[in-house]
C-alpha cells in the first residue's frame, strides 16, 4: 500500500499530478480562489479547503476553522485509500500544504 504524499505549488499542479500518479488531491487555497478538479481525477477524490495562511482572524482574512480540520482528517483517513499517492498543494506549496502533509503523516503513524 502506497502512502506517499507529494507537495507542490498551484503553478505546478498539472505536471506534478501526472508525475506522481496521485489519485487524490487536496487543494488549500485562499477564499474566493476556485480550483477546478484536474482532468482525469474523480471529483470525489478532490478536497478543496478555503482559508488564508494565518493563525488568527484579521481584517479581510480567514483563518482555518475546526470544520476545515475535520474535513481534512476525514479526507485523509476515510476517503484516501492510500493505494496511490496523495498530492497536496496551496498557492506556493510551502506553508498550508506543508502543514497539511504533516497532519497526514501524523495520522498515518
């Protein structure tokens, strides 16, 4: 069973999805930044969560909520069967996606 997790920025999403062979995708984007499910990926295998890269509420910015965390954990533990890799991306591929991959790694242990 493959429990590989890959991370990339939005700009590299199509190429990285093709290269790593992931069949599940986690998109972590700012509010009002839609991300379409890439061709060839089942929509039910794509979770998009919308929040800003912040810890606390600030004017015009939205922090992640406990509901976001619940959706993330459900996706990682119930929806992703770990037979193929998981690809996680955010805008730059360095903060939200890295934090989510750490959560995923902890859940796998």
